[in-house]
């Protein structure tokens, strides 16, 4: 019977985790510019009301 290759399984899991982490980082990067624009717009609206 063949011996299980645990190092292969470990490497496979590490690659999956790394890929998932990069995808999450990319999604956060896409989301941040929208949030920043929304915040700037809110500040402009506040300034207009204050004047």
C-alpha cells in the first residue's frame, strides 16, 4: 500500500489559503475607492448645509 504524502496535502492547503487571501484583498481594494468617494460627497454636503 502507498504511503500518504502529507507534505503535498499541506502545500495544497497553503496554496488554497493564499489564493483565497489574495481574492479577499482584491475585493477589498475594489470596494475602498467607492467608500472614499461616498465619504467625500458626504463632507461636501455637510459643508454646503453649514454655509
